[in-house]
C-alpha cells in the first residue's frame, strides 16, 4: 500500500465550510481527479482518507494535512497537479510527499496549532497595552471562558495556550499570533483567547482566524 | 452593502448556504450578457440544490452566451434576521447581485407550502410582492414547476406562469425579454401571453357565482388564448441535461448524480398529480444515459448515480441499464440507486442487485391497506405482489423495510384504515418466517391531498379531526412491536389542500399569512397554523370551502382554463370508475386509456414519442 501526506490551503472563499463538508468536498475532488485512492471494505466503501485536527467554520488555513492511502503508486507531482485541477477555488494542495512504507501516520502526533487572529480593536489600543493584558492573562493561574454549543459551559483554557508570540496593533486592527494545544481531549481555540482577552480589554471583535501551521509538542 | 456580509455570516447556521463558489458554479461577467436570470427556489439551499428542474434550467440557460443564470434560495430565519437588520437585500450566490437588478426572477414551485417563502423572498429582494405594485423597472417575475397547473392562488404575485416543462420555453422567454425589455412590462406581458405554455394572470378576469364557486375565467381581450396548454418537451432524448452540475459544499437532500432516465408515468394512480401532469412517458435511450452518466461522473466526483423518474422500474431496459452502470462504475466504487421501485419480487431482486456496490434502504409504496381501496385509487398492486416483494427482500438480507401508505382517500372506510396496520403486520410476519427473527417494518402514513388535474380533483378532503382519528385508528390496530408507525401532520396537509385547489381569492390569505410571519410552512419548527387560521378569517377565505367540499362534476374549477393534456372528460370517467372500484390498466401495457394527451402531440414531426396511444392514432 502507498501512502501520501498532503498539505492543503483553505482560503477566504471557502472559509465557511465546516470540517465534515471540507472532507466531503475533498472526496469529490479525489474522484474527479481520478486519484487511485484505496477504499474501505463493507457495505458503504469510503476512500481511505484521514484529516488532522478539525478546522472551524470561518477559519482559513495554510496547513490542513491529509493522509491518503493509495491502491497504486502515483507520482506526487501528478497527484498535486491533478487535485489542483479538480478542487474548487479557495482550496489548494500546497505539497504532497510520499510516506515510507510501514511508517505510522504522522497525523496522530499533531497536537498543536499556530493561529493568526485578526481582531478589530478600539482605535486607542496600542501594542504595549495589548502586550500587558496578554501577559496578565498568561500569568493567571487559570483563564475561564464560556463556550456555547448545545449547552453553555465554562472551561479553563490556560493550560492549552502554549504562547502568544507576536502582537501587531495599529489603526484599530490587532493581529495576534498564538499557539494552542489542540485535539479531542480538550484544547483551546483561537476564539477562546479572543474572548478571554476581550474580558480584559473590551471592544475586540474577531475579523478573521487563520491556521498558520499544525505541529507536535 | 455586502461588507457587512462577512460580519453576519459567522453568526448564522450553515453559512456556506450563502457563499456560493461551489465547484461547477457558473460565474459570468454581467457586462457580457444581455439577460440576467435569477433562478429562485423558495426553500432552503439544501432542498433547492436537490431539485432537478433547477439544475436543468441552470445548465440550459448558462449555455447561452447572452444569459447569466444565477441561483438564490430562501435564507433561513436567522439569516433573514441578519439581512433585514443590516439592510442586505436578497442576492444571488454566483455574483452577490441584488435580486432586483435581474431582468427575470424565475421561481420553481413544486410544493404549495412554499408560497409564503416565495413572497418573503420577493420582499427580501426589496420588491413589492404584488405584481400590480411592481413597476416597469422591477424584474419580470415568473414561476414554473408543477404547482402552476393551478396558478390561481398566487396569481396576484406572479407576472407570468410557465405551465409545463421549461427546457424550451425558458429560451423563448429569454429571447422575448432580450428583444423587448425596454418596451415596458405591459407590452412584454402581452407578448409573453402568446407563447405556448405561458399564462399571464393579469390578462384574465375571474368571475364568481353567488354560491362562491367560479363562474368563469376569461381573457380580458381577444388576443389572449382562452385556454393555456401545458408545454411538453416531446423529444426528451435531445433535451438539455446538466453536464457539470454545481456541487454543494454542504450536505443536501440528494447528494448524488441524478440521472433522469424517463419522464412521465402511465400507471394512472388516481391520487397522483405527477401521473397526469408529466405525461406522456418518454424514455431516454440507454446510450444517451450512459453518455450522460460518464460526463457527470467525471464532472461531479459523486459516488452514487440515482436513476430518477416517477417509477424507475418501468423503464423498459432498466435491467440492462443497471447492469451496464454497475459493470462500468462498480470498480470505481460508484453505486446505483433506484429511488422508486414497483411493488413486486423482480423489482426487489433488481434493487438487491444494485447493492453490490453500495447498500441502501428499501421502500415500497402499496399506498392503501385493502384491495378495495387500492382498486379505487388504481394502484395496481395486489397483496400477493407485496408479500412476494417483501419475502424476496427479507431473503436478500434487508432487515428493515419501509412502507408508504395514505389515509383520507375517497370512499375510505375504517376497515381500509385498519387494513394498513394488518398489512404491515403480515409483512412483519413474513420477515419473522424468512429471517427467523424480528424485522423492522417502518410504516409511513401521509394524508391524501386532492390535487387539480387528477380524477380526485372533485373530492372532499378529510378534516383534520377525521385524519387524526384515522391515524389513531391505524396506530391502535398495530399489535406487533416490529411495526413502527410514523404519521404526517394533518394540519399542513389540509393547508396544502386549500392552496392546491384554491382560486384567486385565496391569494389574499397567502398574503396575510406571510404578513403574519409564515415563511417556512413545510418546516415543522416554523409552521404556524394559528397565523394561517387568522389569515383565512381576515381574508374571508373559508378553508373548508376549498379543502373539505366535494365539487359537483359540472362545477367550473378554478384551473379549468389550464389544459394539462389529460381531458376533464377522462378525469370524470376515471372518477366514476374509482367510485365503482374499477381499475384502469397502464396504457403502456394495455390499450390506450384515452386520456386525451394525443390531442397535444405535434403533427408531422419526425420524433419518436413512446406513447402507444400516440403511435396508434
């Protein structure tokens, strides 16, 4: 069996696609591109395709990673070109690498992500003010935010914020670059940080969230 | 205007409903086209994107270099709130162009409960909902789809209706609009009214008798045809069919290739409107279908090909077609599905065959619980057909079977209703015998709604209370835990009944109901029957007059000026046969039943119309 690892960009045009819809969209593209993907057995055969860390609705990304099992070997360049000819505008395969046989899927090790969060902020905001608030937040023993899904619950996100690396602030626009632990067992999301920061520095409004990379900690 | 869209999209459910940009979507520069056509579907994106008619029109219109056809659906209530609050007018998905900047807005109407959504879309577009209040600068608002065989309840909102199949006429309309749009709307409407299949309601006058029934519907001047005849695409083989359908990002109701193998059905079930208004039966050739399947497989990436038609297993070469598709696409893991199968063992066997690639559920529609009742509705299915079909199904490995029935049918007795439960329990018994354990038999009961242009168009619909009583009767007659019953809400069925057989006066109730907030009447969570009742009260429209009253056979019906091809005389004869419990054979298997359709056949044209009656005449 042949295995390839792909890196996918999710652009502005398609940022509102939810993760499952992204997977289905990619599956359609695989068939249109006639990529010789392997299928599962059973009543309803599915392509053997695995995505790392689910991406949120409204979030763009430069590092969605997908592992594909292929039924036959195909040159990586060809896979990339054929897929890019079959994906809707806004989705683009950035690179494809063949995984050596017998190597475990590298996706399960990815447990953290770096995000660039763009917020609207009050015009008087400057980098020092934001930095001070961020430091205060990071120094706190716990950072509780409210998550609304089916039920409202409060969670402590502090252990899952790995760091806030860059802060740019000017003209009512604030851009934060931050790293979070992700994964199904908890994790923190960029929206959580925005909410927590807004509690300390009111008037913030999320304009865009972009996943820069996924990595292992 | 649309800068705010980025702020509101994160706040609504399923924002991808409103973003466009799907694979195969056609985006044209408006500077290069002469006619901008908005294809409007008065329900959610998921429902509208599953509609084959919309897909066909989108394809054929966008094949014209002079026309841009773009899609628009009814925004869900959360999106509507945001749009109204932020002054965002209803826009199309392809180019985010406000609807009112289009030359033509064409609604697809397949379900009466979508009427309020249609008004709401016009309003969200910033247009007056009443045709008479829209000026020359407003787009031409037209409507097509099977609801237009009785256009009267929504006549005051629509400039022109297309009665029948749209593939050809839509081009004639675009040509007319292109040539004459500068002349003003009243000129344009007069020209449109002369097209075969177009009904311009403002050019007709309706008068009423003292008892509230319609006296007559007559043209206001001699140039307009007295009767509008349904448009039929006689040469289905060469009719346009989507080559590159738009692939939705989000999951829709039918997320698969829809291969329309044939159109029309000659079985003659007396309750079925589609059975009359899509006549005659026309099959596409196997070669053509394989060619279309290839194009669609390559352009969509879907893993399933649904063979669609009113009764797919009546396609003459269904077996060969299915085998050929499985042979060709099975290795690529692309499956086949048959959305409608006849109730008999060979068809179940066929349904089993197609499961080699992908598995799916099995649904059979005996429609009524007793032989007497099935004879009345001309559902030519016997108990033996059903039993052998389910026996085959259980042998093939299906453990769950879904059965469709109706209640509220003309002449129905309590015995007929209990017959549904008895039949379902017998099916469960067969399951036990064949499998040696308990099967699941899901019984789905819907309420009969009498529809125009059917043999039951004169019948009284059961009241809500009566339908509820019968549903309860069916439920309590089930004593086998293998049988599970689900039942369609009676109030929506009665509303559907009022709107289906309404006349022009019912329009006021539709308007008031929309004003009172009704917009997704087919959606349980938004259905507000009290608002409808208030709307009926205020407009002086008595729902019982339209739903629960049996019409006399010589009454002028509100849709008598629409000729669907099947004659009123034939419908009357069928109605009488129904009362006597006499069946009428499928005219493709037996002799011509004289439905009257041959009157509409084009003469002297060299096309093969597979209507045996036509061939004989």
